[in-house]
C-alpha cells in the first residue's frame, strides 16, 4: 500500500529526473574539485621575499621545524626564501658537460647525496648514475631520492632500477601525480587517502652533495639529455644558497613520508658552514600550488624592470602575459632575444607561441630557432641578473607544478650565460618567421586559446 509503481506517471517523473540530476551533480562536483585543486591559478604574495623569509643561516632551524611534525604533507611545501649569496655559478650546457661533473661530485661525496628529479630512468645515463649512487651507499654515504611518478615511471619500466637502489640502501620516495597515491619509502609504501597531489608534477631537478654543492637546471637523468636530442643546461652552485636548496629537498623528502630525524643536531651535517659563503646575491624561488609563485612574480618584476637586455630560452613559453611584457620592454628600447627550438617536443606549445610571432617581430624582438634538438633549458637573463632552474613559462609550471629556480644578481654570472649558452646557440640558429598560411594561423590561434590548460 502506498508504493508508487515504476510504471505510474509519478514514478516515471521521478526516474526521469533522478539520473540526469545525479549525473550533473557528479560532473559538477568533479569539475569543481579539479578546478579548485589543480586548474585554479592561485597567486599569494610571494615576491619580493618578506621579512619572515628563511635565510641561509636559518635554513637548518626551519627544516627542523617542518620535518619534526608528524602531519607534514606536500600541502606544507612552498617555503619563501630570503636573499642569500653564491660563491660560484657555473652554467654547463649539454649533458656531455654536466653529467660527468655531477658524477664526479657524487663519487667524491662523503656524507650525503640528495636527488630531487622529475625524470630518472634506466639507460646508459640512468644506469651510470644508479651505479654511482649504489657505490656511494656502499662507502657509507646517505643517499636519498625524490622522484616523480609520471616523469620517472618507477612502477613501470624503471621498477628494477629502483628496487636495486632501495636494496642497496638508498631511500626513495615518489610524488604520485595520479591515483593511487602512496606515501613512504619505495617499494613498501602506504596508501594515502588524499587528493592533494593530483595533477601537481614534481618537476624540480636538484642534486645536492654533502650540503656544499648543488646542481639545478632543466635536465633529467636520461639518455636524451646526453645524446643531443634535448639541449639543456645545468648550473653548479656553491656558497650559502646551497643550504636553502637543502631545505627544499629535505622538506620534500619528509612530506612524501621519508624518514628523517627532526632534531637540529641530527640535521646539522646536511647544512655545513660553507668554506666560501660567496658574494653574489642569490635567491631561491619556486612554485607550489596555492602557496608559492615566487618564480612567476620574480620573472615579472625582472622583465618589467629591464633597461638593456632580456634573453629568454624556454621550452614552453605560452603565457600571454609574458609575451605582452617582453613586447612592452622592446617598446621602451630593451634588446629582447628569444631562443626556442625549431622543432619542439610539444606541437601545441609551439603553436601557441608561434601565434605571437608576428606581434613580437613587429616589436623588434629577435626570435631564434635552434636546429636539430629540443631546446629544454629554462633561463631568463635581464640586464645583470639571471634566473635559471626548472621553471617553464606556461600555466602548468607557473601555477600548478612544483618548480625551483635561483635568481643571481651578478653581472659576471649573467655574462657567463651569454658566453656559454645564448651566444653559441644563437650563432647556429635561424631567425623565426611568422606563419603566413591561413591553416597554420588558425591552428596557432586555437592553441593559444588553450594556454590556460598548458
């Protein structure tokens, strides 16, 4: 009695509306979560550094405060760093130059080797690094790695390499971009019931040796950075700023469930007093979704304050605001040069940039297309200041991924990038030309309209 038949008009109306409404709620909820957690372009004040920003001398204490917490997660990443100093800034273009130097430093390590890497995969280069790391563990060096699940594929074709590293005694944690999300040391990780990592790539590339030497740049530990297919630059740093980069690594390692003693005395060996603190002003910048966009805001300020020159090389240069800013700089008499690949590894990113070729060329900007390799470096030189690291000038990198860079305000350092990178690369490149055929222009226009999602 009182039950409504599914064949009745009342029951039909209920059934007819219930399924579409439920589907709409699911789609709407999923989109809201995706937008809020991934696609949203949050921009908290991040530059210039606040008076509370972490100094190099305060990096040890700040690390202890973060890693000693039981509830630390990736949501706690995004430390703001104060200006510090570098003793040496040594840009090394091409894997044939930087890989041997990195391996030499690993083989000379006596205390710790820390690697934060988007792409660390098996191959000639990856196998050599893995062997050097296993040998380091064998002589008592502490080896820790943070790798990205998408870039390094540790659960897929790289699992044997990571299993061997873990068996040798290296401590490895993984940033999972897509579910299932896990935390803790490889391979016996625990399921983490959270969506906070979804869509947020661990795109940083850092090597830290004994807390005294750091390498930062765009290159993964992969064969295509050694065989000429990808053209990149890694910069070797010494000085006080290395201690701040050590904080970035250790807090990330801990946020992914890596074991770390939070006592100041236990952490102190990772933050040695540098033999030469250096006198080149340097500041660590980065991005961490909804917490830190210092790399974005520092790049803006550098470009807007430019008076003489702007040199940019970047794999993904699709943010319209940066195109507008360099056009404005050219309009006030700044010499602007843009170095990109003649053939990129992403057709849509290349098309989105090419959409602006006409405007840039009309403004007097020099566009140079490098032949026969993917230009993968991420360097911005403005007057006597250089920003280098892992930061692409696209929305995903600037707002959504984990990125790191270093700003060095030193004429000599900036000139080294001209001598070793921009000068030689432009000498073998050809001038970029705006497309004239209608179909290419339509494709480029469409790609530009998708730049929010690139």
